[in-house]
């Protein structure tokens, strides 16, 4: 998914509190010209909608800054929020080149009912909810669907066992456990083994 948002260059010397009184959120854009950064402002309603439509370090944002005649693809790197009020304090954007690769984290969506749960009475333990990947900006998936229907009692699914979309590679260790089916509390190892065989 890709969204578009327009920002304005922040006036020099402007105070943060004064900006917020005007309904503006301070922001910064990194990497639009090498290592240079530029201070921006964003309408608070647009900022709120942006956070509903995007994920940090995941969604490609088409950022437009007419004041400096710049537009390009970015990702949202950081969101600073008030500790106890529903207020956005600051946003950080990072420019990304279409030809370069990014390291991002993508949510995992497990699909299917493990046979070890349906037949063996086991308990599914989803040990990972997001996966660190590397890919080009236009290849970032919204989620990664992973089929766990074949997991038997006592078995685990490791990173090295899954197939990722074309152009996407995982950056974690191959033995990273994503999910496993555990024996219910109080079950003996013998019962677990026999239930696993029955599932076959």
C-alpha cells in the first residue's frame, strides 16, 4: 500500500507550541538530499489520518513538499506521542530510493489450524508477530501470510522453512522459531508422541 501526504517547510524560528496552536505538527525529512535534513510541518488532521493508514518502517509514503519543490517516496521512521494524551508531537520521515533496498519489519499473519491443535489437542504458541525483511520499496508486503496447518504436536516452524515473496529476503537467523504447537499442560511426553503419530 502507498499513501500520499503533503507537508510544508517549517518557518525558521517557529516555536513548537505556536505551531500546535495553529493545528500543525512538527516533522522532519531525512535523506532527501544526501545527509541533509529539512524541518517540515503537517496538518494535524492529515497526521492523524496518516497514522491510521500507515505503519512505522513499513508503508511507502509519497511525500510532497511544494515549498521546496520536492516530492518522493519515504517511510515513517518515528512517531513521538504525548505520554498520556492522544496527541502527536513529532513525525520523522526518511527518503528512500526506488532502486535501493530497505530493512523493514512486516506483520505476520498465520493462516490455517495446525493439525497438532485440531487432532492432538495442543496449544499454538505464536512466538513472532513481525518479521524483519529486506527488499525494494515497491516490494514491501503489507503482511506475510504463513500457513501453519501442517504443524503437528511438538513441532515448530522455523524461518528457514517458509517461502517469502519474490524480491523479499529475511534478515534474521534461519533457526528463528516463528510458531510451535505445544503439548497441553500436564500431558506426558508419551501422550504427546502418540498424539503426534495419530495426527499422521
